[in-house]
């Protein structure tokens, strides 16, 4: 049950995690899927990588465009999920 709550919370937070310069945005909507793993259990992935929420990021807050606090080396190690449209929910993911 906890993993489902975490997965749904992460999916709901996904629009706030999509921060990247326009030139670096993906050409197609990101597809969010669930991966089962013996070490981590059920978790969300996009392009085979874990989806995470960087809590230092804030959406808007008076700015016209959201900005991530994870850039440079941080973004190289943990690249953001980017999308040119609304993220697509995979087979095991319930969209919000």
C-alpha cells in the first residue's frame, strides 16, 4: 500500500519536476511506468530511470517559468524528466 501511495504522490508531483531549458526538452510526451525491483520494490520510471522529486524545486512562486535548483553536475547525475506535452501514464500507472 505504501509503495502505491508513494508512486501516486510522485506522479501527482511530476509536473513540478519537469524543469529544463526549452532547448533540452524532449520531443515527445514522457511515458511514466512502474518498475518492480527486488531492492527498491515498485517505483516510477521514465525512459528506464527512476522518477524523483527534488524538494528544493518550486513551481512558479511569482516567476513566469519554473526553475530547478538541480542543474549542472546535479542534472548530469540525476537528469530531469522532460516532456513536450502532458506525461503519459504507462500500463500500471493511474494518471491524475
